[in-house]
């Protein structure tokens, strides 16, 4: 299973990204691990300059925007 990290302090956009990510994972069968990271130091260490951000298996794939559930599904299928 993939490790999917959602980065953000908890703002509305961050919550929306978390919801879209969980929804996409459910549609794929729900076996991937979704983790919410709200620690600013951890975000800075990963080079995240704007939130929300999303990483899949340690690779940053989105930063500063909220992709749709459909966009996330395409990413997770790869």
C-alpha cells in the first residue's frame, strides 16, 4: 500500500484535500494509508512552501492547490 501524506495546518482547503484524498482511496479499495501532517517544522523540512500539499510515498505531487477527487484517482492509479 502507498503512504499518502496531506500537509496543512487545518485550514478549509487542507480539510477539503484530506476529504478528497480519503474519498479517492476509498474508491480504489481503501488499502492505502492516509496521514495528515500539521507540523510546520516537518513541512519546512520537506520543502513545502504553500499548503495544502500532498505527497505520495515521499514524493511531493501537489502544493498550494486542492486537486479534485478525479485528479487524485488518476495520480493514485499510476
